[in-house]
C-alpha cells in the first residue's frame, strides 16, 4: 500500500479533508505569489516604463477624453486631470525614444486633436491648461489622424430580422444613452437565457445574472459603480457574477472570471440581437465599493463580481466613443 493510501486509511476523514485543504492553501499561495510577481513586473504600474506599459496608460487616459468628447451635452474645458496624465506619459514616451507610430500614442494624439477641434468648432476657447501641458507637442497633435479616436454618431436603424453573427458583432457598440422607454424584464431574461449557450469549463456554468429594474436599487448600484458618471441612469441594469463554489481545484482560481467573461460577451451579443442598447461597466472595485454593491444586491459570499451591464432601448441618435480597434497583426500570432 502506498503512503498516501495508508494515511487515507488511518487518518479520520475530517482530519484527512482538512490536511488536503491545507495543501490546496499552500498551492494557492504559491500560485498567487507567482501571479503577484508577474503582475508587479509587467503591468502598467508606476516605474514599469516599457513601451507596452506606457502605451496602455496613454490608451487609458485617451479613452477618458474620448468619453468626454462623446457626451451629448459637451462640457467645454473638461479633462484637466486626464490631460495632466497624458502630458506626463507623452514626456516619458519621448524620453525613452519610443515609436510615434504605436497604436496608443496615435490614439492619444488623435484625441488631443479632436479636443482642440471640438472647442474651435463650438467657438469656445481652449482651457489654459491645454496649451500649458500640450504646447510641446503642438505639431504632432495638429497633424494627428482624426480617425484614430473621438466620438462617432449612432443613428437608429431597425435591424434586419435575421442578422448574422458577424453582423451582430459589427453592430454592437457600447451605448450610454437610452430612450426613455422602460425595458421589459422578460426581454432581459430572454437575453440572459440565450447567453447560457456560452461555453464554460466542464459545463459547470458558474455565471449568475441579476436583472435589476427596481429604480431605487438600480440608482444605488449605479452610484456605487460610478463608471457612467455624467450620464442619465439607464432603465435597467444587469449584474453578472460567477460562483466560486463551482470550482474544484486551486488551478481553477481564475476560471470564475473566464467563464463569467464568456457569459457576459454572449449576453452582450444577445442584447444586441434583441435590439437593446447596452454598456458593460467594470466592477474593479476597492473594498468599500465591492462591499457596497454586495450589500445593495444581497450577493452571496461565493460569487465574484464580473461586470454590470447598463441596458435600455436604443435612442434615435447619440454620440459614443469610437473605440477604434488595433490592427489584427497587433494581436494575432500565427504559429506555423
Ligand atoms: C469589463 C468592462 C468594463 C467596462 N467598464 C466601463 C465603465 O465602467 N464605464 C464605461 O463607460 N464603459 C465601460 N466599458 C465599455 C468600454 O469602454 C468599451 O467596451 C470599449 O471602449 C470598446 O467600445 P465598444 O464596446 O463600443 O466596442 C467597459 C467594458 C468592459 C468589457
């Protein structure tokens, strides 16, 4: 008899399970510590100034300006904080001699040009901080590609009855403004049911969906989320979570997020298919917000937050950030 089987026979079951759990705990700590080291080494954290990391920061702050430009009621002179960050990162970019042809830097310069042009178009002066922070890159900004970012206009057209999958994918954009029409809860349940066709590891189906149409709870949850600040509250809100209790080994520690993400994408497709407007909203919260959302929605302890999705009927017309995609060569590697 092997040593493992011998121990299994002589140790009481409760103690044996406890020992196995302790072993899982040690393994989990090792995995998390490796994950921690990799994240600290390679994420766009302060001090990590590789081209990829600075590019990510440029994209992050450029998207803030892009969102500001896509508000239907434009607020002239917005974005001082994001501009400050962009100027700081552009200076670092220049210092390191990185390429001015990278996606993120082209996007940042483009959004800065759009910012300038939007103010000129409306006949309002640029805020003083723009020239102070960006004066150094005037030539680059003034010659940036206007198509690389900014706001696009959504105009409602009734979709054809039988859209292909690729048409649904191409038609979906995040919309943050909705018509005033309430959303039928049953339509959301229908989308949530269709999204259950998403695959999941061993078909364990860890994703859970909360459909929120109660205006008081919705408002509380949206205020806690705070990622759609400056927009009216949506008529409906979804919360996708994933149940940790469906996972059986510490090697699966990230799987709740993968399965939850797959479900969420299927759900976004289903909402588009049903001709609803939606915007995924992050749940990357610090403790206070996480606890707040958990308590507002009364979420069980074994569920992790994946994302909110704001939902409404499509408006006749609205602006939205262009959110241009990278070129496929940037992300696809063919291993032959
Ligand atoms: C997980 C996730 C979280 C997001 N969080 C927010 C958010 O908090 N606020 C927001 O306005 N947009 C949010 N978005 C929407 C993204 O900005 C948007 O998906 C991206 O710019 C691509 O644009 P598109 O969805 O129109 O194709 C989020 C998207 C995802 C996938």
